[in-house]
């Protein structure tokens, strides 16, 4: 799978740890930074990763900030993106099964790094269930309005 990654200063360390995990698992990465604890603005990184997913350059995206909240808010502004901010393996699985989430957002200040690894692994291996959820996910897409 091709996974686009991004983080702000609060999420950079966890993003780099998860990048190692993804490489070990054989995924191809598009790492959009940031790579240090120097203060940056999370929407810039959310936009870069969301654009990769929206354009099909990446199959999935991973965004890490302090809470995961700002990243999810920003990424969900981009057409075709369904970004989910989750804190547990169960939420990660449900975000795939029911919502077909294509970007995982994590809050580095609120999740244990080992749990974050478990969440990411579960999220990557869980399939969308389809069925009744297709109609609902399509309705999310319609909220984006007509393509310009
Ligand atoms: C940065 O201090 C913090 O606001 C950011 O990482 C994130 O939590 C925003 O949602």
C-alpha cells in the first residue's frame, strides 16, 4: 500500500515511529513532514497528505498532531477524504468497516505509542464492510457538493 504521512511538531516523533513500522511491513511511504519539534501549522501537513489521498497518489493517509482533532478537521475539507480521529483499536476498525476512512488521525499527546502502533496495524488491515454503509458513505460524498 502507498501511505502518505504528515505531522506537526507535536506529532513528528510518533509519525516517525509509525513510519518505521510501515516500512517494516513493506508499505511505500510519501512522507510530507514535519520532521522536528520546531513549531509548524498542522493544516499545511493535513492539506499535503489529504491531497495525496484525494488525487490517488496514496492509498491511505496518516496524520499526527497533538490531539488529532485539527488534522481531522483540516483533512476533511479536501474532496474525497474521510479522515477519522481515533484512540482505540475498536474505533480504528469501525472507522474502516462503517466509514471507509481513508486517513487515520492520531493525537500524540493522548495515545500511548504502542497503542498507536496497534491502532495503525488494525486500521490498515481492516476492510470496508460495504452493504448498508455504502449508501451512507456516498451521502458523505454528496455533502461536498458538485465538482467545480
Ligand atoms: C499544537 O500545539 C496543537 O494545537 C496541535 O498539535 C493539534 O493538537 C491541533 O489540533
